[in-house]
């Protein structure tokens, strides 16, 4: 074959190779997700599963729900918002930052009172009333829904005012967990999912823990919403769909959340 | 608009006490750094200057570990019956002293170095003891340095945020200083309060610096007689 035909064959092969190599890039999208601090570990696992299932990448940013909401209100480039309450997603909806009808509950959280030390308490209310501790950590009720829930519990037990001097506020539930886990506060209110993660991570449970009865606080309905920034992003829509899938719901339930409409064994 | 004064008082108290402590601790340290010929002098100077380059969150994080119940200092404070320092005003004081140290020690060191050897030698020939020399000769000559050190130490502590966020615990009346209060107001979208506090802080900072430069200018002129 002459030189010209050889050149054409080479160029065709090169073009075909580039086209094939470019295909994944055409299909693999990226979505920016704002995640409430309590959902950190679950979000990471979901992201890995999401990438395996769809090839899309999710970039996660963590913070307290209130902090993330403030950022979104001021134009932060998130495309999906995973809050720890339903109030902020509702506000995002009403201020026009969200895609209508995309808001849904992806998990229901539970509050846990824990201590680093063993055998500190079995009966939470009695222990709180006895007051035999120096400091109690909660998340800031103004910015973190789990902190608000903790405040509701303390108010229901009549201990909110009496304990004011002993309350240490973490700026997110993640910092609150850090205060308790390092023993810097004697006790604290954390998210149940954080205790589950700790157990999964290094096989240890907190020294003492008290499952707070659900009637003492408003249900922590964690809602997700597609933000207007992500309205045209196929990866963002895919992420929302993925969150609703049985696959994702099983993972979420595995972290200690209650999941609405889970098709496998109900919690 | 009502202003929440508690963080303001708390911040002034913290910055004032920190500056006082740093002047007491920093003066001998700066004097030693200015005069010593020990082989480890520069190592000590580097340690003192560390807070200049370390992110405040790093300082706060390690202080949280050190001062906490599982850290060496925390164990000491607990055995003394003082509990642990994080989440207390005392803990913030300790953190601020460490965090603002280079801002006090370095101006003092520079001022002491610029005094030079001559005045000290002359004082010695006039039978002044080292202590007498220090207070009668060095301090007056280093006056601009003391002023700079005090003002910088104070202003730097007022602006402290990362460290307080790590070990403060945001307790109203105890660790909720101005910078944290402003942060809280912004996070909860209470921009009015944030504006009031921030504008006040900027105005204060400007006045402080203006005073510093004016007084320093006057002192320099009066010395150059």
C-alpha cells in the first residue's frame, strides 16, 4: 500500500481511539453536593456506590445545615442540598433556589446521649437531673438541627435553664461529636449515625449511651432538594434518583437512620 | 438597634489580660533573645515565632488535645483539682497568650536590640546594677517597642477566631468572644447584628492603629533631640 493510504489508516485509527477514549468523559458528570455534618460517613459511602453505579462523581462539602443554607442563600455553587431538617430545604424552595417538587425526605435521624466514660449513666433524665458532670456538649441549636433537638429534649426534661452554664455548643454536630469523643465534655448529644459509624470504623462503642425517646423531640426529618444550579446537570438528577433507590436506602438504614418507604425490612 | 454587649466586654477582658500577661512574660524573654549568645537562641526564637505561620485552627486543635483530659497539661490541671481548661475563660487566656506571643515578643526584642551595648556599658561604669540599668536605661529607650508590643498583642487577641472556635465552646459570657459572635450572626443570617459588631470592630482597630502611629511618631521625635 502506498504512503498516502498508510497515513489515512493511521489517522483513522487515531481518531477512532480518541473518540472511544472521550466517551467516558462525555458520560461521566460531576455534581456538587452540600451535606449536613451528621450524614458525613453515609454520604461518602453513597458517593462511592453512586460512582460505581453511574460513573458520575459527586463532590461533597460538609457543614452544619444552617451554615450550608446561609452559603446557598448567598450563591454558593452547590447543586444538591442534603439537609438535616425540613425547614431549611423548605426555605430554599420558597426563596427560589430549588427546583420545584424535588424536595423529599431521605432519612429520619435519631438523637443519642453519650459519654466517653464507661458506666456513667443508664437512665438519662435521672443523670441529667443529678447534675454530676461538668460539661455537656450539644450542637448549636441555631445552626444544627441535632442541636435544636437536644435543646428540645432538655426543655422537655425541664433541664434547659438549670444546665445553661454547663452547655458547650459545637458549631456543627461533627464538632459536638469531637468534644464528646475526646472526653473534653463529660457527656453530649450526638447523632445516632455517628455512634454507628464509630462502631463500624474501629469496633468501639461509647462508654455510656442513652437512646433518647422519640417523643421528647420533634422528628429529625432530613430532606434533600435539587438546587437551581443543578437543574440542567444530568449527574445531579441522577444523584437525586440514586438517593431514592433501594440500594441507597439500604445503605442509609445501615447507618442507623429510619428510611421512609424502604422495601426491605422496615425499621 | 440593641447591641449585645456581652461579647464586647468579654473580648476586652480577654485581650487586656492576655496583653498584661504577655508583657510580663515577654519582656524577660525578649531581653534574653536580644542579649543571649547561646547556641539554641535561634531555636527558641523560632518556637516563639511559630504562631505567626501556623494556621490558628492547628494551634486550637493541638491545644484542645494538650489541655483536654487525655493530654499532658489536662492531666496536670485535673490533678490540681482545676478540671480541664478547654471551654473556660482560663483556657482561652492560655491559648491567647500562646497565639499572640510573637506579636509582643518580637517588637520588644527589636527595641531591646536597637538600644545597643553602649548605653548599658555606660550605665555599668556609673555603678548601676543590671536591674537598675534595665529599668532606668533600657525601658525608657525601648518605650516605642513596649507600646507597639502592647497594642499589637491586644489587637491580635481581639481578632482571634480559629483558636477560639476550636477550644471555646461558644459559651455566652465565658468564651463567646466578638469574633465568634459575629460568625454566629452571619451563620444565622442575622446580618444587622453582624454589621454592627463588625463595623465597631473595624472602627476600634483603626483607632488603635492611628493612636499607635501618632504616639510612636511623637516618641521618636522627642527622642531625636
